[in-house]
C-alpha cells in the first residue's frame, strides 16, 4: 500500500463532498459548473473500472476537452460581469480538473483546502441552520478523505470513521468556545458585494406585488419582546411610507428618495430621541433582504448602530441587509406621529395626478360634501367598502386603467394593496393628507422560544391620514376582511389560495396534527441559531462574557478561553487514546475474559501462567459439556492468534468466538442452576 | 553544530522511548497550506462580518489544534529497541532489527533509512521490524542517526525524531571474483609452499560435528535417524591452502575484495585454508566460524597496513 495511491474510500468521500458543495453553489454559478464537476468525477471513477487500453484511448482527448470546457465556462462567467461568481466558477473548474487527475496525496490536499474555502464562500449565501449542518458535513467528508489515507490493512472503514468522528466532533465545542470568547475584528477591507436577489417588500405599491409576497412562506423578521406584548391587532409593523401617486403606482417621491440617500451617505439621523413612560422595548432580527427597510411598531426609535431614524418615524438600515441584522427598538405607542414640516409639509401629501380616475374623484367629492367632517367622511368611505360587494382575494383579476375607477366600480376584488391604494386616493381627493404604509401585519407566536415570526405572507399595506392629533392609521382592508387582522392570512383567504404556488411549505399543513408543533420547534431552533450564532456580535459577546464568566477585560477572557479549551482537549484526547485500542487483539482478550468470568462461577480460577489449554483439564473435571465448548474456544483463539488467515476469515472467526463464549456462559448458568 | 546539539538532546542509546523530550513537531507542507486556507476563510468571515463563516474558521482551527495533539500522541509512548544487526558485504544493505513496543495502535511510521521503510499501523504490543542501511565502506560502520517520522493522522503535522542506536555494523569487503587464485596463492616468503598442492590424506570417517565442512560429509553413508558421517583428514598431513594478500595484485581494496571472494569460495568448496594478511596470518582451518573470522579480519584491515 503506497502512500501515493488514493484509496477508493477517500475518492468516494471526496467526490461526495465536492458534489454536495457544488450543488449548493449552483444557486450562484448555475448548473453548467455543477455538470462540469460531475463529468470530471464520473471520468475519474470510470478510470477505476476501465481497462488500461480503454483508459489510454480516453486520455487521448478527455483532458484536453475538459480543459477547454473549463476555460469556456470561466470566460463565460467573467463576461456576465459578476466578479465573485466568476471566481467561484474558476475554483469549481479547478476542483473538477484536480479531481480528474486525482492520483496523489498532494492533489487530495489541494482539493480539500480549496473545498474548505469554497464551503466558507457558500456560507455567505446559506446561513440557515440546516444548510450550515449540511455544509459542515460535506467538509467533514472532505477531511475524511485525507484522514482515510492513513488507514492500515487491518482496520475497516467503519473503525476508521469512528476514530475520525471522535476527533472532529471534539473540534466543535472547541470551536464554539473560540467563537464565544475570541475578540471580533472589524472588516479589514472592502470586499466585492455578493449579488443576490432582493426579497421582501418592493419599493412601489403596484397591485400584483404583494400578492407575490403572499405566496412566499419565507421569514421576514423575528421579534422578541422584552416585557409587555401588544395585542395582535396592534402588530402593524411599519416599513416605509409612499407619498407619490401617478394614477397607477404608489411610490416614494423624488424628495423622499433624496432624503433616503442623504441619510445613508451622511450618516445622519432625522429624528432625535423621544421621552415617554409608555414604551415597548423589543429586539428584531431582520432576514437578509438586500434592502434597507427595517420594521417596527408605531413611533419607533432605535439606538442600534447602523439604524437611521427617518422623519416619518420609519427605520432605515444604513447598509443593505446582506445578512441577518439584529436591532433593538423602543416603540412609544401612546405618542402620536407628528408631522415633519422641515422635510415634507402636509401639502406634499395631497399630491394627485389631475387627469386620471375621474369617476372616483367625483364620487369622493360628492361624498365629502355630504359628510364634511373628516371622521364622518372616513367612516362613510369604509362603510362603502363594507356595504358593497367588495371581495378580499389574493388572486384578483387584472384591472385595466384607470385602475382605481375600475376597482371601485367594476371589479371590486383585491387585496390590501388595492384597498389602501383606493382609500388613500379618495382621502387626497377630499383634501385629507394621506400616505400609504407598507409593512407587515401580525406574526406567529412561537411558545418554545417566546418570540414572534413574521413571514413574507404577512406583508400588508394600509393608510395613514393626517388628523389634528397627528398621523392616524386607517386599515381599509379591515372593512372588507376583518379576519385578516384578528387572525392571519391563512384564515382570511382559506387554504387553497394561501401559498398556492409553494406546494411543500409546511405552513399549508398546519391542520395536520403534529405538523404545527414540529414546525414551531424547528423554527425555534433556527431562531436560537440566528440569535446566538449568526448575530453574535461584539456587543453581545461583551454581555455574554461578563454575564457568564464575570470577565472584565479581553486578556482575562482569553485566558479563560485557553484554559477551557486545554481542559476539553486534554480530557477528550485522553479518552480517545484510552479507548483507542479497539483493535482485534483487544476483542480477543475481551472475549477470553468473559469466558474466564463464566468459569469463575464454576469455581475455576485462572492462575498466573495458566493457558486456555491447561484450564481445559480443570474444566473437564467439573463439567464435560463446558469442556467441549472450551476446546472449541481454544481452537478458535489459536487460529486467530497464530494462523495466517485472510481478513474475512478472521472476521468470521471473531463471530464464532463470540458465539462460543455465549454458549459457555449459558452452559455454566445451567450447571449452577442444577 | 546541529549534530552536537542533537547528540546532547537525544543521546545514542540501544533503546529509545519517544516522548516530548525527543519528538519534534511542525506543520507539514499540507499543514502550511491548511493554515493559509484558514487565514483566507477567517478574512472572508471578518470582511463580510459573517458569523457562520467565522464559526467555520474556528472549527478549522480547532481541528488543527486537535490534529497537532493527535499527531504528537500518535508517536509518543512508542519504545524502540535495537535487536540484532548482521554484518553485510560492502555495497549491500545492512539489516538492523528493531523491536517497537507500543501501548496503543499507532498510525504510520516512516523511517528514513535507505529503503524508506514504513509501517502502516504499529500494532499494540511488540513487533519486530527491519531497517536497512547501505554498507558504503568496508570496516566497522557506525550506523547513522536515523530519522523517524509520521504525518498521521491528518497529514497536517510532521512529527519526527532522530535517533541513534549506538550501533556499529561490520561491513565485509566487497567480493571480487578471481578464479585464477582459487587453488591457492601460497604463503608469502615462507618455506613449504609446495605443500599446498599436495592431496589430502584420508584418515577415516567419524561423526559429524557442528562446523564440519559440508563437502566432507559422506553422503553415501547417510541413514535417516543416524548422525551424519564425515571424512576425516589427518590435520598434519591435510592439504592446507594459503591465500596471501601479498600474492594478489591491484590496489589494497581490490586485493581485500579478492581475498574475501577466495574465502567465500574456499569455504563453499570445503577447503581447509588459511589467509595471510599484512600484519598477521590466520592459520588453516575450516568451518563457518573460521570463515567469519577470516572475513572479519579482512574487513578490519587498516588502510595504513600497506605492504
């Protein structure tokens, strides 16, 4: 067995690791790279079974072809212009070509190390716990390939894998200690941004968008309330407001967009701290949305670094969320949202396109004449929604322009976006400043971890109108489908429409016994994972250390870390080495000792220097049946120890040995009973 | 300099017990690459502020630490003891037998001897192994310090030591064929050389004794169960062949080589022979002991003993 030869098991383990990882990578680099790797792995395995002649014929053109293919793949990905992805493609192609020529220990090492780096890179995109577990497992497989190279002729794959697992599993607590205690460094330099699709709310309210969201059971964010929890009806998570309407689409005005850019680039806050006794404090962990929006309840203020306070009391992340982001919010639920004359005077919220939706305009003006007070007018409009045959549905028909006229008087089917859009338009026509708020409504309580999960299908749109006391929330959808607010979307629209396109979402099967609690448990594990691993930043680290260890400075915590790790390592490795000789010699001794123990019940004790054969005479005097078995035992032990037998034969002998020992034990028991 | 330090650190001894005092450990080349890889992963984690990657980096570091300890413990506790060392002819390899005692099964042990001997798995308990050294020069050969290493179990670390068994091996001169002298060269400057060519005088047969030349066994009288019989020659009258270094031609090493060949051949033929070296003679005799004695004396002939 020469060192340079790659064992089949190593080959297999490495191939699996590469395939799993590249499978993950397809989300970034597409399927061609995966296909390329599969082809390389396939050809390498073919070599194991092919005859020399077949292989020689193949090597005439295969390496050249594959090399050309790799160059094409890499060139193509560079042309697409995404730096990171083309880098990944290059590495994957290199992995494939290395695998094709995997004949030496050195290539195996190269493969493994590049594999490790690629695994780390993949973790940028797959932060969820189950993905992380799979990625860890795949890197375990890759490392096992090199570990297995140090096998011996006598140990089996399983024995070897056990040894390996003992060592690597031990690495996990050590890693966790390091993770918890080692000080964090700030980013050392700017890296090219990973390109991912944005998720969550879109910037515009364009009927159709929110329906898309409703079909997704992806997590939007999670909230952990410190003390009191507001009732479900109050869980209007504000995202951002839309102040400009062009007759079809609600969006942010140019001024509002300017303001956003200014806040982000100048690192400014446009609102100061607020003082009030009635305050709700909670932690929010937002998922990576690739957007700046953050979500909070009315009149929210946050002092978390990286959160900007906007004039309309919405929160904005200063950087796009390319990973989960945790922030703390104080919501002053008894304070009114005041106006913002410095940025946008109230007049700004009366903007309307002149020429469109004339029918609605006339209807609204007539209504306003009949009910001149704002309160009465609002009530009447909501009544109109409620009394007429408006339907709440996630799958409305396409509405032709003018959208609001047709919705109000013709189709009368729609979801929150349609109602909010129409309602805000009517308010503005009537001279009441109004704006649309996009955000989420409600949330699912997870009792295992005592937190709320807000999913994409909880996305919602409502309206805020200006009243003398401040901006007031009006949810026109409530007039049509009150259950949307007090329960959840699933109950509002029924199961068929809910998540209609995602067949396998567990949310759909909540009625099946056990599914909901299982889903909650999984969700909670993921939440704790996010809270303690993914969002464990230096501030949290400080708190954790001073809480658990009472460590005040870095030096002391480092000392504690080192001693903890040393303790762990020493104890575990001692166990490893003590338990290690699980080799054949030991199996034999164990079996023999068992047999001797049985003999002691017969009153036969092995003296120093007595061999199995000499004991046989003693046993014969006591019991002939036991002696017969003992003789078989002697023969088997002799064969195992001294005969030159093949490995399979040896394994068979061990099995026989075990059964003979059992027989002896049984017979001794029978004798003693008599 | 390094040698001197090594001699102090790991003194020569017939047995060595591997422990922290004599084992060295450093990352192997693969280990260096692994470190580089960890650094890249760590940079990725810090620059993207990604905790999952950071955890992964720490996990890789943890594996590195464990691999280091495991590599050390793999060899630590091994006891290596010198057993036999048989003489060899110059140009051939000397086999040194060693016994390895291990309290546990240990992975991979590579010896830097001439054959790069290696053991895939050192079994628990005692086991015998052979190391090979090239016998480069005639005479007493001081076995060099031997490097013993392992990169198991991960290939990330190289654990090694240099041990000296304080052993000298005897290296016989390399035999050089010279059939023309096989019949004897005669003794140099001595009377009675002509005796050498006389035939042996047969005296009778007697029982075989250990050391009797095989050629003298009376094969015809061999009966199973009975001891072998050998022809006996009266020692005084027996043919005594002399090989003298003075009568051989060539440089010193060449002559010693020829002499070695003659001894081997004469022994095989069952001759009774003596050899004459520069400083002393070995009187005619036969048997294995005599052969070894002659070979040893030839091997140990000092270079300065010239003519």
